[in-house]
C-alpha cells in the first residue's frame, strides 16, 4: 500500500504527486496542512524527523526527499510507465539536472516565493506565538528561513536568487534547443523536477527576466508538460492556499 | 575506453577514483594539476564548462559531477562489483545519504579546508595576477569562493560550517549504530561519498569535536573503509600537494 503525505500540488509535493500520476500508481493521499503547521506536529515529525513534506509510506517503509522518492518509484515499480531514460547516459543526464534543480534552482525560486507569501504569513503571527512556532521546527535551516521571512530577506540575497534563476533559464533554454526534454529524448524525472521546482511559472514569477522572449524553447516545453494528462491530474488536486497569497505559482506578485 | 580527469585522491576526485578501484574497472588516469589551475584552462573547460574535476570520458561521452559518475558506472557496468544496494529501499537510503553529503556536508568541510589551505595559496598570488586568475573561472560560485578565500572566510560562516559538520557526525553515528554501512547492509556509493567528502579525516580536521570520543561507530566504520584494498589503491595514487599544505586530509591545521 502506497501512502503519500503531501501539501498543495506545488514544489516538492507536486514533484512526488506528478510521479504517481504519470506512472498511474494508485495511492492514498494524506493532505498535510502547512497553513496549520501540521508538518511540525509530533505525529508528523515521528514520520519524518525533518518535518518536511512529501513523505512516502510504502507498506510501512518511510521514504523522504522528493528526488529520492522519484527514483524509488522507478526502482520499485519497473512495470509502470518509466520516468527514467532506459540508457545509462540518459540516466546520468537526468541526474545532472536533478542535482542542478535541487542545488542551484529550487531554493532560489523558493526564496522569492517565501519573500512574497510566507513573509506575509510570518508577520501576521504575534511575536510570542511566532517564537513558539519556531521552537517546534526540527530543522535548523528551516527555522532560520522562517525567522528571515519575518524580518525580511535582504536585497542582496533576493538579487543573487534572481541571478541563479536567470542562469537556470539560460541553461534550460540551451538544453531544450538541442533535445525535446531535459535528459534527452524522453520525458523524465528531470522535467518533473524543473517544472515543480518553479519552472512552471517563471514567466509569471519573474516578468523582468522576459522568459517568453528569451526562452522560446522553454515556453514550448512548458506547454508540452502542462498539457500532459498526468500533470493536469496533479495540478487539479485540492489547493487550500488563500487565493490572495498564491504567489509561488505566479498568480500574484 | 574509460578516461578519468582527476586531481589528488581527495574530495570529489577521490569519490570517482574509489568507484573505479572498487569496481576493478581499468581506466586511463589523466591528472589535472589544480595547483597550476589547469581546470580553468580552455582545453579543460571545453570538456567541462564548469571547470571542475572529476570528469569522465567514456568513449567520447562526457559525464561530470562525482555523484552522477558513481551511479553512471553502476548503470553502465552491471557486471562489475556493485556499489549500489540491490533492493529499492537500500538504493533510496543510499541516495538520501548522497544528497545529504552533497548538500549538507561536503561544502562545509570544504570551507574549512579552503580556510586552512586555499587561503594561503590565494594570498600568495599578487593582486593583478589574482584578478586574471579569477576572470578565467567559469563558475560564479567558484569565483566568489576564491575571492573569499583571499579576503578570509567570516567567523560566522566558519562556525556555521562546524555546526553542519557536527550535525553530520551525529547523524552518521546514529546510522552506524544501527547498520554496518550508511545505506544498510552493504558498502555503497553513500559510504564512498561520506568518506571522500571529508569523513576520512574529521577526527584530525576538527579535534575540538572529539569525534573519537562521541562517535565510536563512525571510527570503526572509518577503519573498515580505510583498509579496503580499493580504498588503499585510490589513496596511494600520486599526491602533488605541497606537504605543508595538506590540510584537507587533516595532516595539518
């Protein structure tokens, strides 16, 4: 039995949800309400000591980290539609992109998402309440991120994050000028990673980067990814975010 | 034909060298002299636009990133002795540790290595020469690291790095109290990663953390890894580092 603990179909939760939908794997969905900080509650931290979604429970075995979950489903369900190229070189290309997304892209898009959305939430919480909330966050880095969200990300950090996003757009555009998908000829976990980590909405999140103008191959790729039935199915899962705060997907600035 | 471009048997170069030695794969070794900044020369940047070692050339196909090279050799040479657990859960554990080493460990040990060794080198270069050197480094992050090595890492960054290393020691010790190897019952790329990324010399690099006292399982694991014939073979490859500057491996403070 496959059980996935996840939040809205965005970012790391979307990454895992997309794998299930694309592979047509039936799973039990357990919604974790980040707006109520359920990911820091003791029942959840008992599942994942890092207090982060998504978490996969496969017959009682717990797998965390969305990139690892993606490869796990490939290894555990070889009969389901593959999301990993068949040849060793394709797999290496996929893993290079996964590393790039995880280490040089996701956190920088995320910083802008937090700056626009989580900062508003963090500031709406009364000071004593906020410290109690922080005390429950198991991961040092995550506590610091919440603290910074409240005090405000520095202009230097935000502009460095925009630079990293801009580098990513150039790299992806160059790749997609040569191959239809990031890892080569087949749609893979690399496309799912880049899409979920922010690629889905760069043109709306960073209008100043003029993605539509400078990255036509990326825009065509985006259209091809977004219209996939598995992607549509994942995106149509419930979204409990306050509509006024749906900045990560680029609906608002 | 397998050709590996690498530097001294330390850090990312050691990671790749260990995979070859453990798998008994014959390869042509091409030494890249980081002391002469060969990794930034045009012939090398043509191979790897990021200007970093190691680089694998397999019959003309170029694979970069040591973690990716490790998985590539598993996929491409399934008959050679495996460095990846056979079962999907073991592979997931291996990849979780690989991500942990790559994102939360390696760069922090590295900062201390740079603080103790590269800073001395960077300061020994005349200012105009140093700027010329920087101009040839393709990766923004690497340029900034060199600049900081010359001006000096901040106490706050160094102490945060020590904190990260300390967290890693605790996590590894907890794991090795339960299983003989990081990913479970078999020696894998995860052990190779942690060892090469700094695990080999934590007790010498950070005596203040008292690794020998607080992490007996890690110390026993270290003994088991270091005495493996493949590890010995990799460690005995030529080391051109100035002996007075061999701080990364912990020989000096």
